[in-house]
C-alpha cells in the first residue's frame, strides 16, 4: 500500500515539480541575461570570440631566432651558463663584439615555409615568432634602429614578413613575441641579466613605434606575447590601446603587465600552481635552461624527452590550458636535430590521439594528483 501510495503521490505532484523546475531554469536564464549586458562592449564580444577559437586550437610552435643564435650558446670557445638567447649579458660581451658578430647574420637555411609545414604536420594551429629579444636586434624592417636583419646584416631580409606570408599560405595563425626590454637602446639602461627592469619613457616610445610597425605591415597577428621589462600602469594601458586600435582581434599576453592581458602565458617549463580561471598557455622548451639553440644543451635522450613533453602537453590540456612548444634555430637558420626529432615523436602521438587534444576541454574532475588525465568534448 505504501508503494502504491508513493506512486500516486508522485503522479499527483509531478506537474508541480516540473513547473518548479521550468521556472527555476527560466529564472536561471533570466539571471544570465541580466548578468550579460545587452550592450556588451565590442571589445568584449571580439575577445570572447577570439579566446574561444584560441582555446580550441590548443597547440602552437614557438620559434626563437635572432642575433643571439649566431653564438649558439658559446663565447670564448666555452659554453656559457644560462639561456643562450641572453648570452650578451650572461657572458659580458662588449657592445662592439656583439655588433661585429651580428654583422655575420646570414642564415642560408632559414625557411619559413618549412617551419609552417612542420608545425602543420604535427597538428599545431599557430606559430609564434620572436620578433625582438632583449638584445634589441629586430628581425623585421624598422625605422627605429639600423640594428635589424635588413640594414645591419648581409642577409637583407625581413624574417617577420616571410613568416607572415608562409603562415598565410599554409592556413596557420601567425603570432609574435616581443621583449619590452632592449639592451641595445641607450635609453633602456645598462645591460643586465636581470631584464625585469623599469621601462624609461624614451624606451617606451620606441616600443610603441616597433609594436605599431609589427601590427601594420604584416597582416593579421593572432596574438602577441610581451615579456620582460616593468611597465607602469599607464605604459601598459598605452600598449593595450595601441594593439586593440590597430588589430582588435589580436590577443595580448599577461606579459604586458598590470593585469591588462587577455590570457596568461606561463614562464617557460612552468606549470601553474593553481589552474587559472582565464585562458592560459603553458610555454615549454625541450631544454629547460634555454629557448635559443645551444650547442652544449643538445645532448639528451630523444625518446625520453619526447615522452616527457607528451605527458606535459596532456597535463596542460586536461587542466584546460593551451600548450606551446619552442624550438631554437641554429646559426644557419636550420632546426636543431634534437628538437626536430622530438617534434616528430610528438607528432606521431598526436596523429593517433588527436581527438583528445584539439577542441577538447579540460577534465570535469579533479585529476591534479592522478597519473591519469582526462579531456572532454561535447557530451
């Protein structure tokens, strides 16, 4: 009797329960509409659209190449400790010697199309090119200094332009990284391994001009990674306004400073202690110490490193992040054999497991301490 009575009561009250549920759902939708202003700013609308696309793409290839690549991590026939891209400061190289070496920049094996094809074969959707590092050498045409790949070297070519064209032809997103520090600019202060130093006003004006050049001469730039240098809030604001004015769809990394970025880019090879609640990207390199090619860092177990990078990538994506893997080109512009092989191994894994990577979202469960990582898609 009790069972039948329960069934009867459920039938009796079901319409009321459903009405309450529908009402609750309607209220929830109304609340969402209230929380989302009808007149949302155009910048916010663009950001939501681009951030969704960016998070869906998941993987990108970071490329470090510049005057620092000529040294390949060595000075005075010795391997210099620290990142190869910072060798000017870490080795204490005199300005005249650094400039003399830079005049040899003539990378016969540089090929932007090969890099794009390599990234596409792996499944990467974006390439990020380091347009200017701390040494101030620009691999693009600029009116701010002769210290660039066209005016200062026998190469006489604009690498940013060539990469932009290759990305466009290969249907892959083109992005840039740009140091807010500039050791070659007198107004930027003395050369120091501590590159997180305040940006003087004259230095800031040079940065603004170079950023404007990069965002007006090479077509669409998907995102721009700023790093180093300590901007004031006003300097960060001016850079953000400039970027959004010139290219409203270009996403900006948090390296711009003062919480004015669109997404978080971690320090290289650093997994965030707490998962960010905004779009984020882990930057990674095959060798923890360096991003640029370094002779002394070229010995490693290829298979072991490839497995480590695959696990690292899976960990990041299962936590809802994006993953960028860096390669440093040799002085002649060719990829290092070690990094090439690592990329190939990662590519083989992705071809088998691509459904768990691209357009996938992070795990709905707390798997932080688990060896088993989960991604999800649709339902």
